[in-house]
């Protein structure tokens, strides 16, 4: 997002939910403060860091993790009609005359129900709005496994708990299906600052923020996308 902003593009962030089902430690929120209020404020703070010109929330409820009762709660994004949500997003795409839309891959990166729904809704919204280029943001599973193998000993010595990617078959996509890699190493300080803005989701002790700079660079220095028939390193090529 910051790279797109620096390259002169208008960046718009659309968020499906306000993260109501998240968890925070006791005492994290101010008296009377609701988690969704903190999450909305954090989203705006991160968006400012990343250069977003506009932030919109579609207004659906967080569905929680896959298999939880909250998946089926009234108003959850997971149970929302794809056509209904896609129409809302398509209106924004029309207003912005969007050239490019990024969504999650068909498994939502790691199987999160709301991420999967973003894929479905985004795909349909692009059809309705005629948005010419849709990229599925994903995790390069093979690259992540290689990176963790390189830094496993260093992480153990530092007391950093690495996620168990190898046994989680829902995590990411194989390198063979990924079409596009965008080099964002010039923006890693911005990326980490945006992560820190989401303090209710990403603590300083998390895998994301506690890893050494060289490990962070290797893990997050490239952002990966899928667009059938596409290849290269620029989401805006040809526009």
C-alpha cells in the first residue's frame, strides 16, 4: 500500500468488519471502551502510515475463527449474502474508478472465514464494477518454510515462538501457483510501524514484531499475489 502511494496511486482501504471477536489482555482497553472502537482507531492509524487516502468499513460483524459459534451469528460477515456485500464494495469501486483490487486468496491466507468471504465478495464486486485487475494476496508457503528453517535456531535462542506452518495445510499457497511478487524491502520500516498501530492484534512479543530485522526482511520483504495469466512484479503494469 505504501509503495503504491509513493508511486503516485490513490490508495483506498475497505474493511469488512471491525474485529469485534478478537481477544485482548485484561486491562488493555480503557474503562467503557469496546474492542471494536479500538480496532477502528487502529485501522485508521495504520492506514495513515501506509498512505491510504480513504478508509471504508462495510459494517459486518467479525465472524471469529473457523468453527466458532460466532461464524453463524446474525450479521456475521461469514453468513452475509455475497451479492449484498459485493454490491456495497462495487459501489466504492465505481466511485473510485478503481483499476486494481487486491483481495485474499480462496483460502483467506490461512483459512479465516472472513478472509475467505473477502475473496468471494471481492471477486464478485470486481465483476459488477468492471474492475480490470484483481490480485489475490497470499502467503508464499514455500518461502515461509525456507525462511523459518534459516532462523529456527536464532528464534529459539531469542525465545521467539515460530508458527507451525509445516503441519498447517491451510497456510498459504505453494510457490508454483503464485504469479506475482512485489519487492517492498524499501518500506519495511513503514510495514512494521503499521503493524505496531494494530496493538490490540499484534503485541511486541508476537512473532511479527519480535523477530530480528534480517529475518523480518527475508519473511516480509516481498508481497505475493495470484492473478491467472499474470506474471511480474508490478500490480499496475499496463495501466
